C-alpha cells in the first residue's frame, strides 16, 4: 500500500486513504494515441482502498497535450477536424454517444419551464455535442476549449460566437447549466478545477458530468481499454464521483452507469448548486 505522498503530481483522492497498485504499464496499449513521449514507456494506476477510484502515476508532463499536440496527434489539421466532425455528427442515432447524451439532457429538463438556458460547455472538442443540443430551449452557448486549432474550427466552421480558453475569461458571467463531458479525467486535480467553474454557475443551476467508469476493467479487454489510456489521470467509481461532488456542496439528483453506443463505460451525473 502507498500514500498520497508517493505521487509525483498533486493528484488527490477525496477519501485520503491508502492505495494499492492496480496496474503497471510497460508498453503503450493498442489504440492509445502516440504522443511521442520522451523516454521508455512506463506508468501505473493506483486504486483507493475505500472508494476504488483509480489515479494514474507517471513521469510525463501532459499539460501541453491540450494546447496542440493532442489535437494534431488525434485529428491532424483543420481539414482533419472537419472530416472527423462530419463523420461523427452524421452517425446513426443508435451508434451515437452524442445523440444519446442530448436525449438524456432533454429528458431531464423536459419539465423545467425555462425557455432559454444559458449554457457553458467545458472542453467542447469538435463541438458535436453543443451543436446537436441546440434548440429553442438550448440556444445560448459559451464554449471552453484550450486548443487554438479547435477554437478556430468552433468559431469558423460551427459558427459559435463565444469560445474561450479558460475559466478566467468568463469573468462574472453566470450560467444555468454547465456541462463537462469526458473532461475531468484529463485534469490532475478535478475537484479544484470544477470548483473554479462553479463560481460561474447560478444558484440552483445545474451541472452535467460524464467521466469514465471503473467498471471498464471488468470488460474482456480490462485495463487495456481506452478508459485507462495515458491521458486519463483518473478513472472514477460511482462512489468516488459521488464523494467529490458532495464535498463541493452539490446536490446529486441523478447518477448512473451506462455503456455507450461506442462501448465506452461511462458514469453520468446531474447535480445542482444549492
């Protein structure tokens, strides 16, 4: 068993217990993006003995991935973004994670009589989700995206007017709904990151979160699945997600496990600022 002090980065678990070594990687899993990391490939996952939350530990500095290398390694140039967007946005609904994500959100807010939600989508990526969610009820979008190429794509190709790089750019703007889809697992300290954005959430406003579900390890591919790829500092359990949100004084309204059309094991949650 190991303690938090053994971790290179200030990555934390909300239980603050002891950890056990869950998995050691000496080779890049099949399908993981090649980020041209320096040195011999080596990393580990540790498991919280209380909530089962998994925390990654390695020597690589991944902070620069999302300012260019991640996008160029994954999608290539602007044309690559366009091609990928068109492919994903035209998927059959039965095969589309984004289609089902929008269904969940529309269903949740169906009986809430508000005409035009002010929405902040953090980590918008290719923008497929906010574009699909657009409707009379959901039309007022602000996006956060760190990569310059992505920002250009979101503004020029998808015509989103308000796209910013970081939370401080939002100033004192307040939102009715903040969405973070597959974002928190990429952050070293997700609770600190989320706490900053909660400053921009209205009182009684809503939060929608998706994170990788630890149940992925029970799949036949186990720890070789994408839920455990190097860019994920965290893999959540239902308990660990609940603990994190509760410590941020959020009221959890709905928290469920799903397997998405893409086969991703996912936890999704609707929470409210009280």
